[in-house]
């Protein structure tokens, strides 16, 4: 059985959710070794600790936030540089695993240690993430401020890796790709686990909320006074708000509530927005403060007709009530078959693990907009 080493970033739900779906679809035919930091490890370790999938915790990069819960780019950059300079110890353990298990393919989702090891041991690796949209998407439709930020940040992605066989961009939106010579770039939808695929969407008359650390007091009061039942997934609990039910984070329970909610209120993360659109839900997306990637996601969500982008200051009971009134007139323009990227990514992984040698050399090196399964 061929071996795959799979690593991912540890910040947020999206990386772990993406990896979980891919791993679940591959674990029956490949020997999977998972390398996960921080939040991603916390989500995946309970799932795989007693299975044939091996999971190991590694250090990883994290966003740093200031007292106003806004991303502090200077501290984040400084922390990233410190991580890269002090990664030798962690790499020793990864190198030992490469020597012991000799993987056939490495997959990385915005993680840097395994690509370094793959290059050292001449192991082919591919990148599967959302972030590379900054490098390969034609973003000329964006407002100038967001377009300029994307142009400024995208070169920093090369700090993670730059010699992958292929870059697979998982996204709920599909603008044209740039013409980049000599790069195999594939554009696929988000990855949908069975809880989402098997769900029967209904409207049970409640608002579903997932905001993690950005669940502020003004947002809570606005939800309390909007006149609707509310279910909030968070790590804490609070009984002081009428009509609000606080629930512990659970992937299965959350997927069930996502299929049954009236609308979703969430940060503008790519993965969850894509899941909600697939289930036909309308979305209020509140980008994390200073997170321009989520600002871009929010722009494309609003542009598609699938929801609205709001900031924390504009979110109140009136905007929520107005959104509920208007949602039936919203029509998302993104076709459902494009939102589901499962088959496409499985076909690509099979291709690269089985044919990465001479076949890859004969592969069309022109940028490939979308692989049709």
C-alpha cells in the first residue's frame, strides 16, 4: 500500500475540515500519516487516534491578534520568521519519519515542514489549499485596496514552499486563473464530508452562528434582540442571553444544524462558506478584523448573490432582520457541481501518486483552470 504524508496549517477550521474530507476518501487505499499543529491537531486527533491513520502533532504558524482582536500583521510576521529560523528541531523528527517510512507522496495544506523534508528526500509533493488563490487567481475585479494587499502578500507564500508538482486551489469561487508558465494549477471546489453530502436541507427557523474568538458582546446583544432563535457554536457557555442556545463544538452536530438553519452567521472562511452554499443556505459573513483574505472571500460571496459581507460595526438586529426578509430573493450564481471538489481532488491525488514520474514530465505545463472528473 502506497504511503501519503499529509500536513496542514493549524489555524482555523478550514484546513482541518479540508484535510479530514480528503483523508476519509483516501484512507481505504493508501497508508496515511497526518501531521497537524495546534487547532487542527485538536480536531483530528480524537478522530484518528484509534484508527489505521497515524496522526502526529507538529509545531505550526499562527496568526497573532491585538487587544481589539484584529490580526497584528507585524507580530504575525515576526512570529513566522522566528518559526522558520527555529524549525530545525522539528525537522529532525520529520526527517526521521521520512527515513523510516519513505512516503510515496506528500500533500501539504499551507504547512512548511513537510515540503522541506520532501525536497531533502526527493519525494514528490503537491499543495492543496485555498491561500494560493492570492498567487494564481486573476483578482482584477477586486476593489483596489484588496487587490493591492493581495499583490503585496502573495509573494510571501513562497516562504512555505515553491517546488510542488502541482498546486490545487480549493475555493467556493472561480475567477479566471493567471497565465503562469510552467505551473500545474488546478481549480476545484471545497471538500464536502459525508455529513454535508448526506444532509437534507430544511429551514427549522433558527440562526446558526460560528464566529470562534470573534463572538463579541455587541454581536451577542444584536442576536438576542433580533427576534429569532439562535444557536451558537463556541467553546464557552453563557445562559444570560434569551433565545440563544450555546452548543459545544462538534463536527457532526454542527453539520446537522447547518443543514437545518435559516441562515448562517460566520466569519468569511472559505471552507464553511462553501459548505453552506452547497446546502443552499444564505450567509452573513463577518470577516475577521484585518484579515484581508476573508475580506476577499466576503467580496466574492456577496458578488455571487449567496449572502452579504458585514463588519462588526454594521452588524445589528436591524441588519439581521433585513437579511432574513431579503434572503428569499437572493440567488447564488455558483453551480452546485462546481462547489463539490471531492472527485476532482481524488483524481488529482491518484494521478500524482501513480504517475508523477515520466507522466508528469509529459503533462501539459500550461495552467489548467479546472480538471473535470
